[in-house]
C-alpha cells in the first residue's frame, strides 16, 4: 500500500475514479479466483498466497484514495460527517465480523470455497457500484471544496493554487510533484498532515504493544487476546455511529481535539489498570474515541482540498498512516524489552492528552475547522 499509494493518488486525479474502484476490486477478485482454482486442482505453495496478499494490498492502495476522493463528489458537504461516520462503522464491522464468519465457514467448507465467496461478494459490490452509483463529472465539482469556505479561506486556497498548472498537462511525476507542492503550500493541509504524523507516532504503542502487554500482565490465554480485539472493533463501530448521529462540534477541530484528549486518557487507563475487565473497557473506549479524531479529519480534507487534487492529497495521508506506525515500532519494540509497557502507555497517553491543547488553539486549523 505504501508503494502504490502515490500512483493511486495521481490516477485518482487523472482518471475516472469509479472505474479505478471497479478495476482495483476486480483485480483483487481475480487473484482470489486464481487461488481458488489452484486449490481445487491441487496443493498451493505459500508463495502463491503471498503474491495474492500483495495483489490485494496493491488493489487497496489504488482503491483507498479513489474512494476517499469520490465521496465528496456524490455526498453533499453537510452530510460528509454522517456518511464518513457510517462508512467507518461499516469498515469496523467488517473487520470484526469477517474473521468470525471465515472461522465459522471453515468448520464445514474448504478454503477454496472461501476464496470463491470473496469473488462472489466482489462481483456483487462491483455490480452495485456500476449500476446504482452515479458519480458526477469531476469538472462539475472541481471547485466544490472551496465554494462554501469563508472569503478569507477561499482566498488563501486560490492563492495556493494560482501557480499550479493543470494536472492534465503534466506527466505522472509532474502531477505527483504538483500534489506535493499543493500540500506544502496549503496552510491547513500541511499542518493537519504534520499533526496526524506526530499523533500516529504516539498512538503506536496502544495499537501494537497491547497484545504483548496483555500476555505479560494477564496471561497468554487466546480468549484474552481475542477479547481486546473484539472490544476495540465494537468500540470503533459505536464511535462511527456516534459521530454520524451527533455530527461533532460546529468547529470540527474541537471534535478532533476531544478525540485526541479522550484517546490519551484512555491510553493512560490501559497503562495503570491491573483488572482485566477494566482493561477491556478501556480498550472499547479507545475504539469509540478514534472516529472522533479520524472522521472530522477526513471530512476537513474532503471539504477543503480542491477536487482535482483530492486523490493525491489522500494518497499522501495514506502513505503517512501506513508507514509511521511500523517505523515507530522500530523504536518502541526494543524499548518494550527494557521498559515496562505500562510506563510506555502512560507516557504516550499523557503526551497525546497534552497534544489536544495546541490542536484546539491553533489559529489556522481553527479557521478551516469552522467551515
């Protein structure tokens, strides 16, 4: 995903986004079909499964910026919070339900039929997208992102784009360079990207070290490790529905700040509790707080960035989100073998809670968050 995302971002701004989603999903389904056929006619080598996983990741890397960019084309701006909240809940539900469904099916069906089920479900989804989802022409929405901004915001955005030539006049690397230049010169987007990158550095221990923490503090029972995953996924579903129904504060930056503060406090809770049922409760609360940060951030991108740059901007955010956490673990992993994970979570939780203050008072972020 990290390698393909910049390509996917340029393609999402150059080509038909609906077609990109269809093609990428079809490629993933085709890979599953090939694996299913090989399984039917004989044994499969692990290398085939690795290639299939790589193709799926490539498909997702192309699809993610296209989906993120197409949503503001088909959704009114005042409904973006609701739609993104529901979309996040659906994703969290799939993350929770798919492994359970797969385990249940594997109890009486062989693996090739599960891969065929993937093909069938992809065919249904693609058919729905082709026949029931109408995506307006990009030119009709190219200035939608700035149409309703306050005058000062619109002026700032127009100045940012004034020296950028049309994307269609450049080659791939020229368009990628334009996208990076757009982010660099956009006063809001560059600040949001920097803040999100820092936030991801400190969220990494709670996301990736908690299974090890549970093993060390409570035992390596499988049900305990399953319980924290289920609790977080259920929390994410609830959090998505919460932000969809509530809509957040009028200033979306305040909602993000609340999510940042709440996640920091919950992370501290994960570090101090020695009671497992309370630990699970904190894990569920962590899931609830994440959409309070992620959903307004995505909505602000979708409502602030010009439509013709949307794919490239989202692809850069995708690259950051897929690379920062693994890179952070190069630090946290060795540290966790010398420093108690409880202490790591407490320290990072305090830092995240304090980060909510500069987020809430930043003048530039607040200016755009009011929209």
